């Protein structure tokens, strides 16, 4: 067995599912964007093209073009929602891509004329830094919650479900041997993201942190450098992409239905949008790693690939617990509470749906849920798409089921004991303060340099004889 | 403080410059320089006696074209800067005695300038110098007789016309050079005449004339534009 | 041969001479003449490029013209080599675009404006073509004087102050260049660049360096590199947008040409290198890069911001040229061309909004997107290109620039380019944001219509020019390899000045 | 030697006038001094026995001074005069608007 998975095979797999996700998002967006629909479709098409290039190219310049293309397209999509946010997002991504740009120049200097696995650790670090901004690695993730909490649902779905994967695809290609730092970053991300998601009160912020947590698994898989870890990472990219897309698309519906995204205010959500509720439950279950859903399998792969390294296997149990906790918490407040607590009479009350979803909005949710189920029930399907031999890891479902039930019991017990883990509302995270500070400081510095450098006109002119004197003395003494 | 600092810096710069200039060689490092050629062959090659004129209007005539273009540009710039829709005009002049005296003198000024322009290839002088004298006429008009007199006798449109004609004459001679000698501003040997006489030296004479007209009218326009401003209060 | 290099100078010159004459009789004819002459000179430029292309690729392109029929050391000669062809094409293209732009942009005193513009074009073409160092000085002064007058075109207090400032710097620069030339003449006895290049090493070393000091100082003042950058923001901020574009896009690039011609061919780069001045040049150019980008951060007026950004980019070009490696020269030339395209585009698109809006200068950019969206998108595209977003041309020149620095291990320069990119984004963003502020209906009320009705005064001229520039920026980004081969020829000419000398002196090297 | 000394002295006096005088007109005078110094230095380039650069047909063998510097200076003087005229015009216009030609009171010159 070779040490690395053949990336070309994975490329087709990723590309195929990428296109599928774009189609789902596009279908959903046909009602969401009524005015700018064609623009959005154009952007989606360009996005598809760009990530295709990122996945397939071996040329640095084409890669960079596509990379910046993704930045610009996602910025334009965010621009549909809010201008300032788009500017902030672009600034952050641009800083990241400049690091990447620097990394590529350095790689060229080291003699890597094509995109091939890198040897030098420092170069690997540079690339992780550069790619990390778009992929929301821990430390560079700070843009993710604010952007997700304000951008439109289809855009969030695109960003969280697919755009973040692009960086990991690149890391997979550049670091087939794995990277310890990436490994630990991944581990930290799982817990940090989970914890932040657990304390969130805004649904989309919760989803954003959940994304961070799940990306931790991918980073872990890639960072481990083992075959199982990498296969798991590739599969998890897709599975998480499908799950997150479904969840975010659903969140758009919840937002319109419930006039907001505060999770305590989802009243009788199940009865209003049953399909959406089912797909949300399926999505979260997949994230939790429930049996018979796709996430179960991919997480197990990653766990198998990485458990021998340090005490990761043990830590990952904790990670699953956190995932279960935040997922259960949302499901409790958002969906289950009404089903359990309300009386039968109440339940049969006439449901008034303020925003009835259309077919075009239901179809992506149903397809997403179906895919998650299909992959979960019959995992070889994934390998079939990946065009890879089943690695032969027999993952028994019943021990996992026992684990699942255990976790669920713990989760439910915690919820019951603390009355649903109510946390006070938090402000929506925002980038304004940080970037405002950057701009103010830069202007102050610039202003003081201006005051220093531009004294009166004649002092400015004094530079001329000064430089001449300097050069003339140079001619005489050097 | 500032003055002191400036003086110190300049003193040192001057000292360094002077020291460096000390190593200027006593003679040209090249033996076959253009300057030697000009001195030896100016009469046979151009038919002009005034070597400076020959250089300005024959050997390096393109420089002079550029230079007269610079004047043209300056005139355009100044007219642009000082142009206002209503030009104040003053009719106040100096006393009758001055007016009469200059009435006699002005034609001679004109004659002198024409002489200097036309004899540019024979004696010191040439288009620029004569042109400047031509411009003096406007100055005389404006100061002695008031600018309204200058406006009526020598209106700005006519000055522009003369200036443009001069420029085009220069350019035209250059183009005739292409036709006759094959190169721009070439000096056709057919026009050379006998060295030392007035109709000699080929294209130098018409170019001198063109430059003279241009410089004269140009400087006159500059003066006229500026004096319009200063006389505004009257 | 369809063209003679001389025509590229004489046509704008003749047009400039004719304009006042025609203006006296009929104004409409003059407008027509301006367009016809500009188009014809563009055609000539294209014809020059077209007919020279095969020779250019073969590396044999050279045209000389002996004015007044005198051979080089005796008279003035035009020496039109491939480097000159590049810059001449730039001058032709940008002069054409700006003349067309001005038709819709300048509403008053057009006669004199076009005279000066054509003279400026002639001056720049003269600089690019001449093979005589004193003639070079004359043309430098010609372009300088026309630019002085054009900067003062608005005739308000700010532009007059700007002109005075620029003129003091410009006159001093002119004097220094003249002094440098005279020192060379006084030692060698020749003014021909090829002959100077051939014999420069014979001059006593101190004198060589003294002349280089003055020529270099003069040129650095004109280029606006660090300790002489003080005039740039004031001038670019106060001049009409079309003139700022011309100064930043064309004149600055022509100055780059002079730098190359004088110090790579004229004196030979070894003079600078042996004195260690290439490092000095690199240092001040890099300083000027970072200062330009940092100072741009504080500006709230779009043209001043662009001026500082221009200072940053010019610094970078000078820095990368001063490495004197083939890659460095390639990157410098490429960035010179691309920066000209981008900066002209930025100035012209910003000028559109400044021209057709009312209110104080700082406020005029507000709500620009609602005035004319395509132009605003153009502004964004140019800005993206400036900060080096890949498919646009700015990326490629920076790419090669960085490789050139990397080759010589100048790591601070690489860091500077990145910080320049990021700072660039930070200073362009407020303007983009400002442009998107406000509501559509309000903005439409505030906007003024075109200055005067009539065919020659339509906004369409202005917008068309901006569209052409957008197209050029995008297409030259997609086809950077077109520049590869001809540039290599130019670089070979610069690194081996003996070829230029042989071409000019006809194979006979004196003594 | 003496010419070089004069040249350097004039040059520096001119620069001093530009850098230290507070009046725009004096600055223009300084600029002209600087230019004049260079022109002066140019035409003092006497290499061989002097004489006017005009051929006397009766005595064609008379020595002649190098005519090129004179021609160059003539050209440069015209350029310098043009620039000065333009500069003065602008100062006049500025004075009309700002009512001052003191460099220190013209704040716009600093920016």
C-alpha cells in the first residue's frame, strides 16, 4: 500500500461533489435571490471553474489565479449582503493570499517549478499559513463567525461547505507526508470550535464554529500523514460539505420563518418546516458521527488513521462528546423542545407558516439528507466514487452505536439537568473593531510620518544639496 | 538656524564640487571632435561665416527647433494662464516728447532687428537676438503709447499669426530640406551662394527669419499678456 | 519602410504649430484637426510597431536618422532602437488616449490645452528617439515646460502653488542635467550618446562620478524618488486628472527611459556599480517605495492618494532596475509598461467622477458607483491590478519583480512588495467604500451633465477611453508572454551597449 | 581654475538664495543665478587661443574659440528665460489670489 492516496483520483471525486453542491446551492438560490439571480449564478459558475483549477492544476500561476478568483468571487457574493463585511473579508483573505504568494515565490526559489510535495519544513509552514486564511485554521479563523452570521444563507453554505475545503485540498497535495504542526492545530481546532459552538446563541455563529470544529478533523487527517487519515480527510471534506451545506441552506429557511437566528426563539419549528427539521437533524447527526450517517464513517477513518499518534484516539472521544453536546443543545432548543414539552392539544393547533418553502428550496435539503444517509448506510459507495479500493478497515457499527447511545445519554442527561443549558444572549461577533483599529493606526502612523517628512518647502529643497554633497564626498573618499 | 545649516551644507557642497572639477582635462580627450570640424569646415560646408549660427541652424538645427518650440510652449502657457475674457486696456502713455522721440526711433529699432536677423549668418546675432529686439517694439508701444495703442496697431491675433508663421516657416524649411537634400533640416547646396554675401548660407537665412518672427512675436505676446495684468487697476 | 521615426516627432509638433492658426479662423475645424492628428499619430505609432515587429524579434531593429544630413558626431541623430520603440509606443498610445479623453473632459481654453498637449507628446517622442545628449536636454525641457503649463491649467490657488513647487524642482533638475552634460562635453568634446558611451571610461574617475552625480540627481528629482518626492502629491493632486495621468503614466516612464539610456548605455552601468551607487539607488528606491505606500494611507483625496501610490511604484521600478540583472531589467520594464496602463486608468476613471460631480474635492467620490457603474467597476479593476490580483497585469510584473529580488537575495524588497500590496488594499478600500455610499436617487440629482452640448463634448469620449484601458489592463494580464521576446532583445541592448554604439557610429568606432 | 571657482561660488550663492530666502521672487533670482553660473562656466571653456567664432574671410587662419559651448549656451539661455517667464507669470497669478509671495505664508507649498 502506498503511503499517499493518488490525488488525481481524489480530484475527480472532489470536483464531482463540488459541482453537485454548487447545483444544490444554485437550486436553493433561485428563490433566495430574485433580483440578482443571474449575477449569483454567474458567480457560482466562476467559482466552480476556479476550484476546478485549484484542484487540478500543477502550475503555480494558474493556481494563484484560481485562488484569487475564489477570493474575489466569494467577496462579490458577500457584497450582495453587506459592503463593509465584504471589504473586511477581502482584506483578510488578501493578507492570506499574499502570504501564499510569498510562499510560492520562496518555493520557486527552492526549485519547485510545479506543484509537488514539499520537503522543507519552513516552506510547509509558510504554505499552511497562507492556505490557512481561507481554510480557517485556528488562529486565522476569526473571520469565519462574523462572516457567516451576516452573509446570506447560500453564500454561507458555499463558504462553509466548500470554499474552506479548497485550502485543504492544496495542503493534501503539498504535504502528503503530513505535518505535525497541522496535526496539533487540527486537534486544537476540534476542541476550540466545539466549545465555542457550545456557548453560541446565534444559530449561524454556532454553525460557523461547528465548521471550525469539523475542519479540525480534516486538518488532523491531513496532518497525520497516514493513508487512512488522508482518505478520511478527503471523504470528510465531502461529507462535511454536504452536511454543512444542508444545514446552512436550512438555516436560511429558519431565519425567514422565525424572524431571526437566536436558537431560543425557534418555536414549533418542526411543525412549520418538517422537511427542513428532518434535514437539520440528519445534518447534525452526521456531524456527531451517528451510525448510519456518513459522518460516522469518515470520522472513524480519521480516528483509525490518527489514534496511534500521541493520545489522539482518547482525545477524540472527548471531541465527539463536545460535538454531541453542542448539536444536542441546538436540537433541543431549536426542534425537540416543542415536540417534547408541548401538550398534544397544543401540538395539533393550526400551524401558521409565515414562509412556506418552495420546491426549489426543499430539493437541495432532501438530496443532501439522502446522500448523507446513503453514504452512511452503504459506505463502499464513497469508495466507488473515490475510485479507490476499500482500505479494508472493518468498522463495526454496533460498538459505535453503543458509544453513540452513551454520548446521547450523557448529552440528554446534561440537558435535562441544566434545563437545556441556557446561556445569556451574546452579541453577534464582528470584525469592525479590529479592522477599524488597523485603519486608525495606519492613518495615524502615516500622518505622523507625513508631519515628519514634510517640513517647510525650503527644508524639503535642502535635500537636494545634501544628496549632492553626500554623493560628491562619496566620489572623493570611497 | 536654518540659514546657518543651509550655509554649512552649501559650503561643503561647493568645496567638494570645486575639488572634483579640478580634474577637468586641459584638452578634449577625443582628437577628432565635432568642434574642430566645425571650425575648419564651416565656410565650405555651410556657407555661413558665423560659426555659432551655423551650428544653431545647420549642424544642430534640431536643437533650435526644440528651443523655439520651448518658446512657443511658454507663450501658450502664459497666454493660457493670463487669459481672461475681458482684457483691461490702458490708453495712458508717457508725455508728448517721449512719444514723438520714440515715433522717430521705433522704425530704427525695427530696422536694427531686421538687420540682425538677416545677417545672422555673417555677423554676431541671429534669429533670437533680432527677435528679442522685435519684441522691444511692443514694449515701446505699451509703455510709451499705452497698451490700447498696441492693441490697435499690433493686435494679439496678428502676433499669434506671426508667431505661428515663424514656427511653420522653420518647419517648412526643414521639410524642404527633406525634398532637396534628403534629410530633415538639410542645407541645400543650391542655396549656398557666395560665402560672405547676404543671400548665402542656404537654409540658415530662412530659418533665422522664422526664428526671428517667432521669438519676436512670442516675447511680445508674453509681455503684452503680463502688462495687461499689471495695468488692471487703471 | 512605411514610417520614419522623425514623423512621430514632427506630426505632433506641426499640429501644435497649426492649432493657434486654425483657432483664429474656425474653432470646429481645430477640434476636427485635433482628432485627426491624434489618430494619425496613433496610426503612425502602430505602423512603426507593426513594421518593426519582425526585426524586433530578430534583434536587428535599429533606425537612425541624420538630421541636417550630418553623420553622428557632427550633427544630431535620431537613434531609434527597440527600447526607444517600446517607450515611443507608450507615448503614442497614452497621448492618443488622453487627447481623446480630454475632448470630453476639458471644457475651456481648449486651444492652448491641445497645443501644450501635442508639444508634450513631441517632447516625449524626442526624448525617446534622440541620440544626442544635448538634444535630449532640450526635449526634457520641452516636456517639462509643457507639463508646467498644463499643471497650472485649473488656475486655482492650489494648482498654482503646485506648479511653483514643481517648477523649482524641475528647473533645478534641468540645471543639474545640463551641468552633467557640460562636464561630459568639457572632458570628451562630444555630445553624441554613442560616442560618449564608447569613450566614457577615458574621463578621469572623479570627473566621471561628478557628472554622474549631477545627471543622477536631476533624474531622481524628475522621477520623484525618495528625498525628492515632495512635489509629487501636490502636483498630481492639483493638476487636472488627464494631466496627472499623463505625468504619472507617460512622463514618469519616459524618465525611466532616460535613466536607462544615460546610465546603462551612456555612461555604462559599471560607473554606478564601481562607485557602489547601485546599492545607494536600490536603498533610496526601496525607501521611496515604502514611504509612498505608507503616506498614501492618510490621503482622503483620490488623486493625492494615487500620487503617493505612484511614488511607491516608481520606487519599485527604479529599485528593480538598479539590480542590473536581465530578470531585474525585464521586471522593471514590464512594470513600467503595466504601471503606466494601470495608473492612467486609475487617474482617468477617478477624473471622470471628479469632473462630473459637484462639491468639495474630497466629497466628490462619494456615491460614485451610482453615477456610472461601469467606470466605477473599472476603477476597482485597476485598483485590484495595482495590488497584484493574479489575472490582471499588475500581478505579473510584481511576480517577475519578486523573482528578480529573490535572485539577488534582496529580501527586504520582497517584504516591501507584500506590504505594498496590503497597504495598497488598505488605502484603496476607503475609496471603493466611499464610492458605494449613499442612495441612487440622491446621487443622480447631484451629478452634473456634460459641460456643453455638442458632438465633441460628450461624456462618451471619456468613458470610451476608460473602457479601452480596462480592456488593455485585462488583456495584457492574460498575455504577458507577448512581452517576453521583445523585452529580451531590449535587455540585451541595455546590457551590451556596444551594439548601440556600433549601430550609431556605423561600425566604425573612433580611435 | 578661477572660472571654476567663480562658477562654484555663483552656483552656491544661487542655491543659498533658493534655500534660505523667504521670498518667491528671490527664489526665482536664485534659480537664475544657478542657471547663469552653469552658463558662465560653459562659455569659459577656452581650450585654444581665443578669438570670436566668426570666420574672417580675409584671414581664414585666425584662431577661433570652440563655438559649440556658445551655441549650447544660447539654446539653454532661451530655455531658461522661457521657464523664468512662466514661473514669474505663475507667481504673479498666485500673488493676485493669495496676496502674498512669502514662502512661509503659502501653506500649500508644503504639502
